[in-house]
């Protein structure tokens, strides 16, 4: 596959994405994407471009309280962060790590913006339904130990183990062999 064909695929994908998410600007800092409200909190070096933001946007980002967009090599990268009171909060994706993200993962001095999600959409937790496949679980093995003094290894030659099944459960029973006279 040559570079021209790859670029054609990229262009087709960008065109498809641009038709999915529609951005509507209310004023300088407030806008909606498909009716979902957002607020532009910080715009460093004019990094916010509403059309490019709509092209790169994904519905997965609607679960985050803040979205950081940074520019590198003429590409927009979006990353989500949680507020402390969000039930999906993870410390490594908390709002206090935004500055660390900008210093460590973004190009030095790059243009960036921070958008606040005014209406966070927390995804539904999947309950147990009859349609879902059950996950295979490993059987639970219960080990019962008796307070019996174990004979040493040489004396165990007169023992035999027998597997005993009780319905769907099984256990091993150790029997003493009868001594031959």
C-alpha cells in the first residue's frame, strides 16, 4: 500500500467523522456538540479550532469533565480528565494532572486548549442480563484439613487414595491398607 492510498483512506475517514459530530457555537466560550454543552476554559496560543475539534471528537470523551486538546505536527490530540467528584475518577486522570500532562506529553510551547464538559454523560454499567454470556469461572476448590497426625513418608506406603464423587462434587479419601499377615 503506498502513501497516496493511505492518505486517501485518512481523508475519507476525516470526511466521515466531520459528518457525525456537529458543533454549534453559542458565544466565544460556550458551544455544543450534537446538543451536548461544553465551555472553553483555556485557549493557549489560539489552539482551539471548533471545526478541527468536531472532526477529532469522539462520544467516548463525553464521560470526562475536562478535555485537553494539544497540537503537534499539525495534528490535534484530545485527552480526557476527571473531576474529583466524578464516579469514574482515577487519580492518574484527575484534573490536578492536567499540568503534568501538558509538560510531559505535549511539545514544548505547543498550542493547546482546555474544554469543560458542562453535562458529563456517565456510561451505563452493564448489569447481568440473560442475553449476556456468562464468563467461564474456574472451580472453587475447598481444602479441608483435619487435625490428624500425619505418618512419616515411609509409613505412608500402606495407604491408598480413593476419589469419591458426590453429585457434581468430588473429594479424595485416604484409606489404610490392611496389613498382610
